[in-house]
């Protein structure tokens, strides 16, 4: 009996150690990413498509000041967007480029903790090194704000960052979801920088994307309304209709984008026409998922 207890105890310790190892916060190769030189002008396009301002500006605040404070109500509680302006004390002005890569690529904070996946790093992780560095260079040019970041208000056990490691083990994948076909550029813009699936794909009870229902539409996280599906089963628009909508916010039946999509259009309208056409081609190539 004693021997059995010892074996059981060692097994439990080994299982716990293995679990902690698998779910630990990961980081990028510092030497590789620190040597990449970003271009702020190119980063402005990344910033626009990523709709960074739509989450990180204060409600009714200046869209160039990433002061944070915007609230997002979900089944897990309320997330509050942090200050990511270049402020040295309350923003990310004291971060290094390596810290920024760790956040976007691994969902890991400068102090080695997991970020909650309300921050869509699961999509941003697909971005190229160049685009991440360009985005970092552009954010450094924006005005600073000394507004302190506010704490999330999450329910137990979802307020435990250690549990995010389990979420990452279950759902955090950096591979692209849809085959490239002839839409590799559109796939990159939609699945990585644009993170379209974060809103347009339904989620599991733990908040992971249901990749088998990719872009099929999803309930709004606030519980009010639904984000429409983009697969051919739901969206009958032509590629030209989609590209025009991404430029103007106007639908084929003369309606206009509203809510969070208006901020998305503000970003996609700044893209070159060929990029909007590439996103449209990607959407038209999606499987007809109900």
C-alpha cells in the first residue's frame, strides 16, 4: 500500500509538472526579432486594418490616442482595453520590440504572464515579422496618454491567468485555417491582421473558435444581436460588392455599416484597392458552412 501511495504521489507530481510546462507562457527568440527594423509609414496600414483604435481609444476619445478604457461585456465578465499609448508609465512606452512581439505572437506580457484571449493574439500570431515590427514602429509615433489602465472584471475561474495556459493548449494555433487556393494575400489580411474570424466565427463554451464553422456567424459577445456569417451560405454578395463595402461601408441594397463594423470599414477604406479585392476573393472562396 505504501509503495502504491508513493507511486501515485510521484505520478501526480509528474502530471502537475508536465501540465505546468505545457501551459507555461512562451516567448519569441529575442535576438531574431530585436534585429528587425520597423517602418512606421508601412505600420500605419497594419494599424488601420487591425482596427487597433476601435478597441484601445477611450469612448468618444481621440482616435490617435490609445488611452484604453473601452469595456467589452462577455459571458466571462467585462474586459477593459488597456492603455497602449507610448506613455512610459501607464502605456507601453517602456516596452522593447521583443516585448511587443511576445504580446502579439505568444500572448505573453513583459512580466511573463498570459494575456487573456480577448486580445486577439491568436490571429495576430500569423502576422509576418515585418508587419509586427512596422506596427510597433507606428504606435511609437502616436501621442502618449497618462490614463492608467483599468482592471478587467471577470468571474471566477476566468479571472485566473494561469488558466489561459490551458486555453492556449486547446485552441492557440498559428496555422492558417483556410487553404490558400488563389487567395493567399486575402487569407493573410483576413485571418491575421484583420482578425475577421474573432467576431464572425462561433466559439465553444471556453471561448475557442469553432474552426469547423469558420466565418459562419456568431452571437455578439455582449449578448445583444449577432455578427453575420460571411460564408457563401449566408452572404450572397459578389466579390465586387464585398470590395465596395470594404471601401465605402455601403451594401448592395444601399444600407450602411454600423456598430463595430463601421470602425472596421474606417480601416479597410485606407487599404489599396488590390488588398480589398484580395479580402473579397478570400471571402468568396470560403466553404458554405451553415
